[in-house]
């Protein structure tokens, strides 16, 4: 029986790059890794329900 060929190493996924930009604000209560959702009049954390109102 012939030997199986070794699989080629895959490139690591680059999906995480879209999260590492400095544009998104992190939640002050939850810490790094939890981002605030950007609504028209507020910034909102879905995990701890933290709300920051935007000034007009």
C-alpha cells in the first residue's frame, strides 16, 4: 500500500485582521475583546448592557 502524501501547511486565516483595527471602541466594563456597537445616537455593549450616549 502506498504512503499517504503529507498535507501542505495551510496559511493561517486572516479573518482576525478586521477586528484589530484601532477604529472600534472597547467596552470599559468588559475590557479588551468586547466592542461597542455603533448606533446612530449611542454606543452599546451587548454583553453587559453598557450604554454611552453620543453628543450631538
